[in-house]
C-alpha cells in the first residue's frame, strides 16, 4: 500500500536546526497538495474575483502569508508546529478512514507505525503523544474522532467538525 504525507513546515524551520516540533495531523480528502480543509497559496485574489472564489483565495493567501511570516507579533509567531495531511487512497474511496479495517486493510497501523514516525524523524518532530493533535471536518472529522477513540495514547487533542 502507498501512503503519502504533505508536510507544512513552520517559518524559520531551516534556521533552527536543533528545534523539534509538535505535529498536527489535518485529516481531509485526498489531495496531492497541502489542503487541510483550506488551501495554502501566496497569490492574492485578482480584482475581478467575486463570491466564494474570492473568499477562498483570500483565505488561502491569508493562511500562507501569516504561516510564513517571521514577524514577532504575527498570528502564528509562537505557535510553531508541523502540519501534515495524509493521502491514503483505497479502491473504494479517496481515503481509508485512517484506521485498520477488514475491508481495506491495516491503514491505521501503517500510518502510526511507519508514516508518522518517518515524518517526525525527517522533519524533527517531537515524536510523543503529548505533542500530537488531529483535526478535521466531514470524513476528516470522523478520522479525528477515530484517532481519539482507537489511538488515545498517540494524540493529545482532537478538533472535530462536521
């Protein structure tokens, strides 16, 4: 089986080689780019954008600009973490629901035993349950709740929506 993670690193990541980071797992649907229920895009909306397209672009630009800011008074200046989205498609849907299942296999085990340790090693994660959290809406909300129920020792918080 193939698992992928899109990893969002904090501003200044490469300037602080000894720093270790907590991990936030943002559950959502399959996306080849970082998209935890919202996009990450440095482009400002064009002047002729309207409606939801404009709002979506403004939100994506706000998130990208603020996350990447090194300003000491920036909104994310003291909230540095690794944020990942996980791609784990199966023949039946765009994700496995992130748990072990008779229908689709041991995805939960593979995520927790292989993918998460690899990401935390590669990107200097703390690697402890007290330094991990999950969030998601819709299917991602189900997955976040499942992590709180099935893997409570592996996470410290779960933000669940939809």
